[in-house]
C-alpha cells in the first residue's frame, strides 16, 4: 500500500519526475575559475563526465552504527546504503555521447558544466539504450563519492553504490569555454558571492525564480526547504538521501548535518554527522545522531548538547523529542557557566546532574528529577525535584528561594517570598515572615511564647507597575509582634504618570507606625532620611514656563512624639516664566508662590508671593562678566495662633524692591602640562532693611548656615518668609587647574558683608555680625589615584574651625583607602537662640576597598563618634564574588542603636546566587 506524501514534503516530492529523471528546480553551486568544494563534485561529475577513462567500482560498504533506542512505535528510516537487494558487484556503465556547445544568450551561458537532463541521458545523439531497471541495480541513484568531512570525531564514510558514465571531450570543452560567462550570468541575476561563518568566500547557491515566490503549499502549510551538495533518490524504496553540508528548514526550525536520509513513506528522517538543530527561540541543539519525523517535531537523539538562548548548556546521553515542544533527557547535566577558554573540558563552577530532565518549551519550563547540585565537581545538595524557567521567560510566577534569618530581638525566622506576574508590565512579591519562638517544655515553661499565630508573623509585599506613560512602586508591611502591643507596619509608594506632553502627576507616600519598626525589621526606604514625607503633586512644563501644585505632610522623631505639631501643607503652588531675550540680551522673569498650611497645635497661615525681575547679562570687551538684576517682590500673609506678639491672628503685607550686580573677571594661563584659570568674584545688592516682622510667621527660613553655595546670593536666607535687607555683598576668589592628563583642581574662598547688623541670622550661622565667617572649598577630582574634597568655615576673628567636611581617597582599585571627617558647630533657629536644632557634632569614617580581580571585591568601613561621650558607632565588612553564572555576597555589620525597643547587635547576611536557578539568602542580626 502506497502512502501519499503530505504537504510538508512537497519540495522533496517535486524533486522526482514521473519516470526516472529529476525535473524540479534544484540548488547547485556555480563553478568558477577555481573549483568550489571539489570534494563534493558537481552535477556533471555525478553522471561521470569528468573521468572519461575511469571505470570506478563502488567502495566497500561500511557497517552503520546502530541508532539509539527509539520510543515505542517509532520506526527509524532505512539508510540508503543498507536497503535490502543492494548489489555487491560493480554494475555495467552506459556510455553517454556528448552534445554540441550551448549558445550564449543575454543571460550568459546555461550551466554547460552540468548539461541538460537530456545530455545526462545522451538524448542528443542516438546511443545505446540503458539497461533495464531491476531491484538489483536501481538506475536512478546518482552519487559522486564526496570525501568525508573532517570533524573532531571523524567516522568512516559510508560507501554508496554509484553508476558513472564516461565524460565526453565535447562536455569538457564546453566547461572550459563557459567559465568566463558563468560569473556574468550570476551578476546579471542580481546575485553576489557570500561568506560563510568564518569569512570564506564561495559562489552563491542559485535559487530558481520559481522557488523564491513559494511561501506555502496549496493547503496553507510551509514546505520543507533543503540545501545540499548532493541528492540521491531511491525510487524503489522512496528514500531521498542528501549529503554534504545539508540544511533543511521548516516552520522556523533549521537542521544541518553531513548526511540526511528521508523515508517518504514512513515520514521519518535520519541525520548523522555534526547534526545541529536550531529552534525559532534561539536554542541550538547539537547531536551525533538524530532521528526525526518530517515536521521535526518528534524523534530521538544520541550524545545531545543544547545551548539555550542565555548561553546556558544542557547535555545528556540520549534524548527524545515529543510534539515539537518537549524534550526528555536521560542522564542530563545542566550549567549556566561558560566553558573555560583555556581548558574547555574543565569542570564548571557549578552544575546540576539529574537522572532525567525535561525541557517543556510550551510551558517554558525545565524540570529535573533526582538531581544533585555540584560545586567544582563535589555534590553539595540533593533534591528529588527541581525546576526553573527557560531563558525565553523573563518573569514567572512561583515561590522564590526561602530566606533564613536570626534576630537578637525577634529570634529565628524564615521568609518564603512568592512572586506573581499580573501582566507584562505589572507584578508583585508577597513575603510572609515567620518568627520561630522557643518551644516550651514541662520542666521549663516559656511564658513569652505568644498564643496568637499572627504575633509570630510579619507580612510584607511589593507591587511594581511600569507602563508607557508612567511607573509606580509600592512597598508595605504589617506585623503584630510580641514586643509592642497593637498593629505595626509601614508603607512607601512612589509613582509618576504622564498626563500629556505638558503635564504630569506624581506622588510620594511614606509612613511608619513607630520609630523603631523599620530598624527592627531591617526595612530600608528609597531615600534613607531621618524624616518621612507624603507628597502628591502635579507639574507642567512649557517652553518658557513651569507650574507645580503639591501638598505635603511630614513624619519624624518630633512628629511621632507629638503629631499635633506636624504641619500639613495644602496647597503649595508655584508658577515661573522666562521671556525671550530682548534688548542687549536682557530678559524678564516672574516667580509666583501660593502656600497654605495648618496643624492641630501651632501656627496656621496662608501666603501669597509674586516677584517680577529684569535681568541683563553683560560681557565687556576685556572679558569682565556682569549680571545685573532689578526686581520687585510683594508678599501677603494671613496667620492664626501666632506666638511672640500681642495679636495672635492678623494679616500683613510687604513690598521689597531690590537691585543686585554680580561680577567676575576670569584670567586664563595655558601651559603644556597645566591650564589655570583664576577668577575674582564679587556681589553687591541693595534693598530696604525691613528686619523681622512678628506678624509674619517663619516656616521655611529656619536653620540657615553660611557656606560657599549661598554666600554670593543677593538673598542668602532660604525660603520666602524671611528676607535679607539693606546694603550687602560678598567677595572672593576662585582658582581652577586642569592637568593635561585629566582631572581638575578647583579651590574657592569668599566672605560676605552687610551694612546693618540684623537678627535675621541666628548665632552659630556664620553671619551674626556685619561680616561673615570665611568659607572655602577645594576639590581634586580625580588626579591619578587621588581624590580630595574639603569644605570649611573659619571664624572671621580667630580663624577657629567652625565647620569642616573633608574626605579623601587614595590608592589604585586593587587597594584604596578613604576617610571622611565632619565637624559641625551647634545650630539654632533664627528666631530663638535657645532652640537648638542639633548640638556640636564631630565624627570620622574610615573605608578600605579592594578589587582583587574582575570577580572579587571587598570593603571594610568603620564609623566613630569623636564627641566626649562617643565611641565606635558601628563597622561593616563586605565581600562579593561574581561571574557570569555564580555570585556570593557576604556582609557582617556591628551597629549601635539608641532607639527604644531596638537593641544594639550584629548583622550577618550571606547570599548565594546561581544564574537561572535563583538565590539563597541567609541573615543573622
């Protein structure tokens, strides 16, 4: 019974003629001046026209290695050389008469070296009829006996019986005369030479016009496309054998091999010799022997090696492919480590060995059964089942590696994170943490063990969303531990939404139940500050303007101790514009501000402020730079619950005209090794001396301290509630050097002055009299292996250090040392010198960093408080190793705490990360 070939094989079926000749278009190599791929031969050689005298006998047959055991019911394809009824003696050869030379047309010569199908059978002149076909000598087999390809594991080439004919002198003449025309024929077709993987040039394979337009067959299926150096068809057994650089493509899959034998009746294909199967996902599978069905979806393989899309590797002794989307491996080994370049056979850093592994491409999952994890070839862990997503999956829902911890206050704990993918742009992680208490015994009952399960658990989670027009991330946790009665927890959320091309909206939400909660549970905020802030806002950007509306509330130590004093700002609106340049480059600018805040206990107020300024930048012919500004500002206030005045409520206003001039005169000196710039700077401003109005509350001009960033401003006070009036100014010098080898050295110093002494600046701010303290700064960034920074404020009379923030780093990346020193004088508010914001501070931090190699990094830091009752605040040591497939991070920290409910102690964490398998963290604190 004959089976009708399916549509998948139309290309192979089309290679067959109704009788005994190949009539469908074929892919062939064009022979140029130098024979391309001589070991494969040409179509003319296949018919024997290159050797007129040789009577070549078939090579002795070599037994073929037995294929691996296939699945039940699976029928392997019979090899062409092993079919029953093959002859063992040479067959008689039929002489072939030559034909006259072919004419040259506009398209060039017509492949004279291959000849026409009539020429191959000698139809141009009368010739002896070929012998009758019999089962013993099939007359349709064509072969050129190509030399076997040299591979790492060379095997004897299997001999095939062949029928060869004598080459006619006319055919040889035709080949010599047409070589010059073949290249012109290729060029006129619009084709060119192409290179292979190593850059070698070879003539292109000529694809007939009819093949280029064939996309699908009549029933809508994609045909099988094949490229080979030689194709042999056995009409009796309906077997097609392709040899020499065989490539077959079907539905995005590609298979290449040295030899492919296809049984059209059974729809089974066998491939041997350097077999490579490429999947549409990018996975590449190598095997010594493959047996597949015609659609590449089912089969078996021996000595298989798979390289996945992320360069991870999976090897096995044998494998079975089922349904085109699942592969079962026996005695499998998996690793994500790349082979060593110097010693590819070296055991990888880690690998997983399993009795059986399954790669389910439909579910994008790799599963292992009876698996051992080995480090440097040493088994360290066993699991009866292990799974992980394949490289095509970036995120997948499921349980993550558990986290083990030990806390001196909470005791031992274990966390089991669960990751859930909501959509392509949204996911969340839910992490329950279970505190393990000591078990009570009859002789030593433990009364501290809570009876409620919830009091031994903390629930934390994080939600992430990112879209085309915005993103958001939210982290929250809740607990009811045995240390503090009631519910404890925290929340932090931050997001941004693009409303249109002009406007966007965002928010920041931060809240915690008590001061010790985040420190106790080791929860870090994005902005690790001593206070928390809630801030929703909307802002817009135009070409020459900016607008913003926001609301704010705060939480900190003082706020938690007395939340009634916490202000709530609702709303705060800002609008600023800058005009286009006008006369001499001058421009106008406007700044408007509206603010309202309230609190349960304390001052409540509303403020409206607007400022209009005219600005003129000037550069003189000799290089002096001026910035002239004239402005008028108007403020209006209404306040309730005022302190320090007879009237606790009322309204007030003020108008502040101001003129300011900034000047600088840079001088430059060029040198071969160093370029220097020295620049004197000065500022002069004039406005009414308004002083302090007790009817205007001060909320945003508190805690001023002079430094190099504000000494040159016309109004050195922050915010709008307090202003600096009268005649005032500042002067200073700036020097910069730029070495030719890179880096920079910048130093600056300045001092401020004013005509009248006022109480707008508090004691300790550096500007409590008519002349300010000296402020200076130096930055060396970087020169060689040295980086230096220092900010100082010196007393104007005694030159005593009032503030110093210095830091430096020296040494190469192999081993570098750093230190940071800080000294800050006591700070008070401007309205009350007895209200201290912070006392005198003095500290020093040491650091030691080492990058031993590209993979190893270590650091050590020590923090000390230099106050009279200070000492070592804490120290930290970190070590990390990371490469392309493995990472281990260890950290040890000694910390000090003065927060109630949190004990000082140690923190130890160890995290092991195996690429594609996950991470295993452990912490003790």
